[in-house]
C-alpha cells in the first residue's frame, strides 16, 4: 500500500495501526521492533563466544538493515575484548553478486570468525558459501540470523537467530486498534509509538552446542 492509500484512510477516519516500519510523514499509531537492540545482543553474544573478527551481511539497504547495522557496530565499539569489525557486505545486490561477495570475504585465512546476517535467508546463503569453501557453520564461523523463522531448524546446523516477537507485536497492535475503535483515552493515545525488544534464540550455529 502507498502513502496516499494510508493518507486516505486517515482522512476518512478509518482507524489503523502501522507495524514494523514507520511511514514518513504519516502521524498514526505505530508498533515496531527495536532492531538496533536485537543486533546489539546478537553481536554481543558472538563476542562472548570468542569471535574477534566480526562481519555483517545484508543483501539490501532497508531502514531495518541500517538499524541492525548500527546495533552491530555499537556492540563492537562497546567490547573490551579486542574485537574488530571485519569487511562488511551491505548494499543492494542480486543473488549472484551477494554470493560473489561472500566468496571473496571468505577467500583467505583471515576470514571473519563471526557473522551477523540481516535475516535467516541471508544466513542460509552464507551456509552454502561456507560449505563450498570447506568451512563449518558453528565451528569455523559462528553465525546469527534474524527473524527466528522456520528456516532456522531446517539448515544443516541449527541457526541462532533474533526473534522479532511477531505474536507479541500483533497482540499489542490489536490492543492499540481496539482502543482507537472504542474511543478510549485522549487524542494523544491515537499517536502511540511503541517499540518491542526482541530476544535471541541460541542454537548450534553460534555456539557449536545445540542449546535449543
């Protein structure tokens, strides 16, 4: 749906709540995820697992990808363990170019030993490229994905991933919407801005041990 569509809904007095991504210029209730925090706790976990050369991989430069990158960087800067940011793959790439860049990233001995991926699908691509290089996810390279999708338990090594708490977000959005429909609260209540903190689900890809 376009900005104009949402704007027409607002002008028509039809209540709605925007989830996950803010629509610039549209002053309506919003509920989303703290992507910065999610990436921060994931990166901190990798550091705690002994990773010292960390990379971030994202196929697209979405606003959420930028937020997660900032969380990734902040965790490295906050670390006192001598952690370094390795080369980062962060742009707008097609599948072929993404795979080519990952091959290059892991083309020498001084490759990253820990990787935060923008999402679980990107992590799955990384698995394929690592296996092509003879590297073992969870052993040679520790990996954390994002979204905690069903893919996590389908991969050759169960994938640690940040859960976006979609069910909780949905419940909060319904609560906000019902308040608008019933006319509860003041006018300010209709401009609520809520952010949910995600949680890290730890599996074998980041520890070498299956804790799931």
